[in-house]
C-alpha cells in the first residue's frame, strides 16, 4: 500500500533540479558532483570517484539555507536535526549498507510503501536518481529543526500549495467558469450537476444516499450549494488527490482541470502517458521525477493531445464534444500563461558534465568575446599549409597549364611526346586532375581557419 506524502520542502526542489547528474567514466569528473563535495567543505577530494551521497544531501540543504553535517559519511545524519514522521516528504533518510555499522546511504524521502522507501539521492547507480530500497534498511528519518534555518534563505523560492499566487484559488475560479451552474441533461452520465459538483458527490459529502425518497430534496439543495462546500470538495477530491501541489504551476492547472472533468485516475494515466512512464494511475515519485525532466511546454502539448483523443472516444462526444475540445484549448492557453522557467538565485544552473570546464573556484572564466556573445577571433594559418590551395595548384598544373601553353605557342616537343607516350600523358593528366579536384573539395570542407600571408623565399 502506498502512502500519500505532504508538500515538498525547499531543499527537495534543489534536489529535483539535479535529477540525472551522473559520474563521468575515466579520469574526468562531473564538475557538478565535485561541487557538491566542495560545498560541504571537502575540496581536497572533490571528484566523482569519492562516495558522494552525503555530499549531495548536504549541498541541497545548503542551497536552501540549512546547515547539514558537513560530513561525507552517510551515517553522520543519524544524529542530525530532529526525528521526522514516516510520511514526511523530503525527510533525510539514512539506510544501512551491509553489516558494517560505519557504512550507509543517505537521500531524501519521496515515496513509501509498506515494504519499501523511495529516495531521491546522489550516488545511486552513480547518478542522481529516484531508487527504491527495502524498508528493512531504513535506520531513521530526520528533518532540520527550525533553529538551523538561515533567515531569508528561501525567500526567493517560488511558493507552492493552495495559498500560492496562481495556485488552487486561481485555478478553481477558471474551472468554475468551465463548469457553469445548474444542469440536468439526460445525456450527461454525471446526472444533475451544479458548479461541477454532481448529485452523487454532493450526497456523499452530506452523508446521505441518493434514493427515490431523497433525490428531489437533494437536487433542490444542490441548486443552492454554498461556495464554501464547493471549494472544499474541489480542494479535497481533485486538487489534493491529483497531487496538483507537487506539480509545476502550469501543469498543475491543466492537470487539475483534467482531474475534474475526466476523473483523478484518468488524469493521472493521461499525464503518465504524456511522460512516457508506467500508466498505473498513481502519481508517485517516479512520475514526479519524470515531470522534472520534461520541458513543460512540450509536456502540456502532449497532455492536451491525449485529452482530446480520450474525449473523441467517448460515446457522448456527439453531444458534448465541441465543448470538451474548447475546454481543453482554453485550459491549455491558461496553463501556458502560467509557465515561466523558475529561477533559484542560490542555485547555479547544472553544467553540462562533458562540455563544462571548471577551476578551483568552480568556474573557469571565458574569454571576453565569448562571455559577451561575440565570436572570438580565430587564429589563421599559412597558405602553404592549405590542402585547398595545393589541390587547386595541382589541378591547374595537370589540366589547365597544357591548354595555356598551347595558346601561347608553347608545345611539348615531338621527341619528348613520343618518348613519354601519348597514352601515358593522358593518364597522368586525368589522375592529376581528379586528385586535384578531390583535394580542393576536401580542403574546403575541412577549412575552419582563415589563411595568412607569409614571405616565401625562392632560391635558384
């Protein structure tokens, strides 16, 4: 059985941002991983061959303004902070490793079942990943006490949750515009509905059953359903159950709308299909991890296409289809208006582990022209080193020169021509012309630097 976890804390958002960072095989180290180790105070061993699970945890905490242990030992977190509850998402989870009491593993809790825990952590298969571990290995769950939080450290982080700008309240107002007021269409499988709340949902919230004796009274009461009950039902039955608070704002709005109109389970499966993960209808740590790795505009477009396809497959599409498709288009437009790449000032962008080069300070300065966007000057080479030039000269010598000599009355002597043989001359010219042409083409294709003039002394 899976357990629902609470909203993610600030340090976990920094951890998700580095999902996929991986060690580089060989002598080269991923500079991002080396930075984790430096950040927690161990620059002397800052390479990805060092065990770095504790460094990853410490670096993420540090970016959120929270002091970690400063140690590279996973079990150093056993005595850190305060005990955390079993469903505390983002809690620091310490695991055993083998029988050695000094060894262990540490990461952030992002999911749990009765027999396992899911950790977002570093040095898991040599990368930052989400991985499952047997619950029997769990030593403890810890969370940072309030006294360790540095004042103002998370002020620049985007807000999440139902009270956030453009959060639940913003989305609910727009979804209620889609839903409208009272309807009792005999073709609507939901039956009597007001503000998107069906009679069955309303009766359940009232603790009553819909029977022949209660249906007319319940329908009358549903017509005047209070706004406070509407808000509570949407928040509990759709916003929270669909895990909207754990999604980026733009996606949360679109997913919320899908959950309301196509069911929480159906919306989860459509989102998972858009992500290319297992479609089990349960949004857990693997689905949330896939969300982080996917560009939101692309994900929204894929999600919208799947929603349209599902609508077209419904038997009542002939009656409600135009409205359903219009709703998807409007919800997509609203979601796009919310999307803006989140910037965490305390967190540098994750560098490309192959292309980035770093100094001891963390970054190697670029040349001035490159850092400002201008193209840096490219050093030239002597024309005598150019394959293109020599190819052109050879072509001219073997194909053009004989024609030019003939035009000026310069002929090869008959004795010499007979001695060399007419056929041999033709073959040599053909081979030379072909070789020169090939050299010219290859030289031009390979050329990436301008030519320079150099003095050339010829001695006779």
